[in-house]
C-alpha cells in the first residue's frame, strides 16, 4: 500500500484531472475532475485519492458499535460521550437488569442506577436510534456490551474505523479489541473480556494481568497508533498484519516515525 500525504486542502480545491484516478472519501467529481469536499490531508492510495478530515465528529448510524464514557446520570437515563456533536442517551429501559431479569423498570431501579453505571465509567454499546437533531440513543441489551474494566483506550479519527459485520475482535495473541465506530478503540486481554460477559456487563473483572498479556496489549496499542498516524483503515486484518510485522522491533520502537511508516506501508 502506497500512502503519500500532501498538503492540506480546502473544499473546492482541485485534486487531479487524470480520469485514471478514482475519488474516495472527501472527494467529489465534476467533468472527470476530482475536487476536495472537506478540509483535510490529501492521501493517495494506489489509484485512489481521498481526503482525510483534520478533525471530524462521529455521525452515528443504527447498529453501530461504540465505546463511550458516562458523563451524567439523569432521570431514567445516562448521558454518554461518544465523540459526537451531542451526548448520546442510554435509557434505563435499554440495559439488561442484573441476572437478565425481564420486567418493567420501577422507581427502585431508578434509585439503583448508580449501582450500574456512574460518571467516567467506560462502556461499550450499540446505536439503537438516530433522532432528528442528530442525537443518538444507545442500548446494551447484549452480553457483548456493558462496563469496561481493565484495558487501554485509544482514540483515533472515526473515519479510520472500517465498517464490518463484527467489531469485537479476538486476536490469536490473547488480546481482544472493540473497534468503536466513533473512533474509540478498547484493547484488553481476551480472558478478561470473556469473564466480563459472564458478569452481565455491570461488574468488570479485576484480576492480575500477566506480563505476556501486558506486552501484547501494549504492542497492539502502538500498532494501532502507527496505522492511524498514516491514515490506514483499522480492522482485524490490518491490525493483525501490523502486529506480525512489529514483532521484529521492541514495543517502544514501533512509534518511531520511520518504523511506523514501514509498518503502515507494508500493511
């Protein structure tokens, strides 16, 4: 993959007049000429031109997997920061009760809300609804979703997260990744992730993490940062490939500019 970053462009700037090139994200075509539609960096990938926005907020779609942080506990709902223009809402009716009970929520459940999630808790959830003002409603009615405990949070530009059928990835090295479509990526040990699912998503498992697991988590985190810096799409295959390439280097060397560029170009 040949990534060549050039100067910053503005909307309406001419990118190329060659009809042999295709236009990707941030590009529109008029009379076979390619123009930028957003402010960002022009990137050429083989025969594809695209413009990576300098800074963009997440625009959600129904079914998106997101990783967010609880910012407030309101009446019958939690507010969640998911890197969007507005905080998302997680209604009390959209979470599983402890033990998987199926019943109507009562006043007692409202008083117990802080026993489930409190401010600054990290959670994984799914977008259930997109409202007319652009705000999102979430739900955690799946054992894959819930409170996140031991692990590392990495924040990248949301367009770099490739849309897939599955955003929960278990790597052969014993590391699990949640690729949030909002640009938040959660990296943890596979054993911790599996145990958290058994706990119903409310009480994260706190247990010692082995040295080998910590090293693999750190290596995966640095690989993700290296790929994101060079605007490489992030998904299971690209991360696995970067992990294998990085094994010839020490963990701290992965973020060296030359090595990071090598990993991105070989991906």
